[in-house]
């Protein structure tokens, strides 16, 4: 299958079978789209001769590779809901402002240790395990975070394993002690910051209803300056209220953050929800961001934007790309009472409760449903050019919007396709610049 698309004055052909990207002229693009009414027979023959050459080289209309999904019976990662409470009251929070539609509570050290033990017992021959400290706001339960890290490292060492830790935080409780601990122990830190002060403050409010930007910006800057070459992401969320989100990404870059993500909101709040009529504006924003991204890169002022990162040649192996997300099979979420869910976005939904770390077992039926889910069970993906890059999208979004983990959410698909086209254009420009 080939995907022909244009980006401003540029025309591209992407071949899903070979994962090859070709830049072409408008005439070739029109011909491959079947728009030949204004082309002469000679022009069509010329185009098709070039196409045949690429076909013979295996770079166009290549047979799509076949690969069985990789589904391990061993667990590799847990998301620990170390705190079901938050010191902010963000309007769009999918987690009910940290409470997950239940009591506001902290995970005890006993439960956290039981979760670590559960992961170690079920990790098989995996040598590297992952734990993400999540909330709510994890730093409200900092002592348990610390003690869990120390316990996990000690227990892993006894078994010849090691842990990689991540924390997601709003930054409100960042101080010198936390910064030191993060830099010593966290493989990655995700910091929530939505961009321009007026955008951030409109949705990310404190418990007393005031904006939080001024309270967190200097703390996050200080942390990032201290981070050195260790991983971090400043992660923003855009809503229907800031469809000009490219300005927020660039605002964050201008404030010294060079590892960025800006995600579309997941909410059913009418004034914030992304809807189909917003897609043209969103697509224009991705293009505006792409243009400035390339300009800054050429000027030596580049930054890393998560959604523009694709690798068509050396990326994840095909088996991983068709396997879809590991949620519910290799990755689970554990809430403060020890209950287990497929991932943090299913937490609190009784339908998806899979067990408890103190019970030490997983619901085989639910796990089987997620283990069998892959790119090939997501029928809408069959004719999509992005399928081997996207892997079928987020199971939680699919379920929450379409009622089925295997039914991709169309809004997410549309935005993903546009981001991938921008990312492909970036790859092409980089290749041209390198010549």
C-alpha cells in the first residue's frame, strides 16, 4: 500500500510495505492518486516507468511484512498509583482531579512493597523492570515513593534484576530534596506544564481555584537545569480552548525546555473536548509547529518534540510494532488498595479490575482479551498508512470513546496521521540538508 500526500509545495509517497519515503513532483503524486485527466499519455508513461523501477527495487508497492505479535506471559512494568489525591484541581483531569471517582487516599508502604513483590514474582527471566509512580500527585506521598524505590532496588539485586523508575508530577512540591532524589533514582521524570501562563492557569488550578503557573514554573526550570543528560519530558495538554497550541510548545521551548510533548485532551467536558470540527485548525497548528521546528533546528536552536520523532529505518522491530500496547498483559496499574487494572486510564472501573497484589493473581479472561489485542485485531487499521507506526492507538481511548479496545478512536487517528506526515516531512528535509 502506498500513501501519497502533500505538505505545502512538497509531495511525498510513503510505502507501507518497505517503510520507504520518497519525495516526488506534483505530476507523480497526481498520477498515483488516479488524478490523470489533465496528464498526457506521455506524462503518465514517464511516471509509471519510474514507479516500475521503484517496484522492482522493492521500494514501492512492496508486500507488507508479516509478523506475529510479541506477547509475553511475564510482567515487565507497573504503574503505582502512589497517591489518589492531588494538590491541583485541573478541569480536564481524566482521574477525577486525582481521586479516580473514589476516596482520596495514599498507597501504604505495605501495599507498594506487595506490588514490587508481585512484579518480581511474575517477571520471569526479564532482567530490567519498570515502575512509574503516578497519581494524583505522587510527591504528596514522597516518603512511600522513596522507600519503595530503595526496597525495589534491594529486592531486584537479590535476583540479578534492576529497576527503571519514572515519576509524573505537576511540580508543585519540587524542592532541593526531591530534585536530588529524582536525579539519583529516576530514569525519567514527566512534568505537567501546559504552556503560556494564561493557558495553563485556565485549567490547572490550585485547590483554592487560583492559577498554578507562577507556583511551578521556577521549580520546574530549576529541576530541568539540574537534570544534565538524564531523561525528562515537559508534557502539556491542549484543549478546545487553546487550539493554537503550537504557541504553547514554542513558549515552553523558549523557556529552556528542550524535551517536550503536547497531548490532545481526553475529556467529555463540552467546552474543552476536541471535536471533529476542530481538526482543520489542529492540522494547521501541527504544520505551523513543524515549520518553526525545522527553522530552529537549522539555526542550532532545536528541541525534541515527542510527536515528531519517528524512525522509518531503525525503529522498533516489526513484531513490537504489530503487538500494540502492553497494557493489561505485560503492564498493569495498581491503585492504593492494591487492586490491579490494565493501565492507569482503566483504574477505578470495576469491569476492568483484574485482581489485587495481595492475592497475587491476575484475571485470566481480561488478560487474555488484552493479550490477543494487536494491530491485526483492529480492523479499521487495515487500510491505514500509519498502522505500522501507530500500532492501533490507545486501548483505553478506544474503549472509552467506542466501547471496544480494538475499535480505534477516529479523532486520535486523524491527529496521529497528521503528526506522522509532519514527521515524515522533517525526515525528508533533514536528509536534504545533510547532502
